[in-house]
C-alpha cells in the first residue's frame, strides 16, 4: 500500500465513523459538475528565475506552509491572508541558499516575513527551514527531480517537521497535507515528474473544509459550528479536528470520482482559491495550532 492509498483508506474509515462531521453525498454529483479538470497554477517566482531558484522558493514556502491557527495574530499587510503574508515575505526576500538554511535564525525569518521575532511561528519556521537545509542535499532542483509526485510526498512524509498523523479511535490517521502540496506544487511548476499527480489526495487544511461546508458538501454538528463561529481554537488531534480534515479529504475523493476527469489537486487548488471570496471570508473557519497546516 502506498502513502496515498493509506491516506485514502484511513480517511474513508474516519468518514464512516464520524459523529461531528458528515458528508452530504446526495449533493456530490451536482457539485462535481462545477469543478475544473485542470488545477490553477502553483505559487512561483517570475519567469526570469532559474529552476534552482524556483525549486528553492517552492520547497521553502511549503516547509513553512502551516500555522493557520496563529494567522490571526500575524502582522498582515492590508488585503493579505496569513498564507499570502508568508508567501509575499519569502518572495520579497528571496529563498535562502542551502547553506544559509542550515543556520537560519528566527530573527532572520521574522525580518523577511515582517513579523516579530518572538512570535511562536518564527521558532517553528526556524526548525522547519533548518531541517530542509540539512536534508535537501546539494540542490533544490535535483531534489525536485528525484522522484514522481507521490514519491516526493512519500520522502517528505519521513522528515520530522512534515509529520502529519493523527490518532482517531485507536487508529493512526495519516493526512500529510504539506508533503503532498509540496510535491504537487513542484509538479505543477514543471520542476518534478507529475505523471502520478492524480495519485495525490486533498491537502487537508482548514480552508477547503470550510468551503465545502458553506457550499453544502459537508455538515458539522451544531456545537462544533457554534465553537467555530465563536472563533474558539479546535484542539489539534481532537476527534472533531480529525473528522473535519478526513471527511473533507474523502468528500473530494467522491467529487473526483463523480467528475470523471479531474484530480484531487485540481479540486483542492480551485476550492482553496474560492475560499478567498467574500462569502467564505465572512464566516470563521476552524483553527487549530499545529504544524500540519
């Protein structure tokens, strides 16, 4: 069983067991018709950047593509979300070299991202970026080309700071949002072998489940909705949080099957971009303080 086979199987099992979240399967077919067959582009540098710099940017961005539970506390420029703030800061600073990454400090990261050095995310970003520098080898581009999308995701899933397995009713539930989106982004950029891009699953975070809930594909119990609307943090690895992520992932599998010619990557990226719309931003989404997403 491959990494994504296990992710799919475990998410489907959680969806069967779930008590806080449900999938409205009767809405799947009509909703699937609206979905694109092709993914929007991944974040990238401009066309003048060489492939090594582009791969460096993509891998470094995804190494720190987490922290949504802390995003309300970030210093965000007007009009930018938490993720766009991090992306904008890294783009403006430029990716670090491999040697610089090995010793990068939270103070340097904070300066690049326009944040306070004592913000909790800066220490977590420091740990993740240093690990990337220590493990990526001699070239970001060579690493990107070292395997197919699923193979890259599988490799990243073995790195400590990319860990994303949650407990649920006595079982270990792998979701690996960041490992998969890092591989997908490199494939979409033409920097990695994307022949098996269709093998990847939803990149289970807190925005796509929010979009699926407001669009009527997912239903949450009243108590969970009330807590989210009150902007209470949802504990990472709690049954509710695992169900939100796993049910969203399984719902996207059902949508992909109903559509017939799309991928989970395309659906994820389309719905994630949709989540920037006013309708979705007007309602709180669930937030958990975790390095998983």
